[in-house]
């Protein structure tokens, strides 16, 4: 008897990799398991949409030269954001 294949994510998997897996397999939810194979939670398609939006926004800021790799425009003041740009 053939064993079924289940798609899941590990707790150490990068969130962008999880988003790619959800998109690739057209999933609504993906289980998250720890190192022992025990399910510790799920990632929903709504979570993935937020991940994709955040990454796209970050990429746009980087392309515009408005944010550095370790900078966060939301926490910085107006003068620091202007200086970064």
C-alpha cells in the first residue's frame, strides 16, 4: 500500500519558503510541525497574503533607496527616513 504524501512546514522554515509552498500546491492551510514531527500550528492563506504584501513593500522601499537592509521606516522618525533616502 502506497503511503500518502503530506505537505507540511517545519518551525525553522523561512516564511517566504512557506508562502511559496502554499502557492505551489494551491493550499488554504499548511500544518507546521516541530523537529519531532508534532504539529504545533498552521499557516493560513491569509497569513501568506500578509507575508507577500510585507515582502513586496520592503522590496519597493529598497529599490527606491528609502530603506536599508536593517532599517525600519515605521520605527524611525521623519528626519532619519529623509536621511536614509
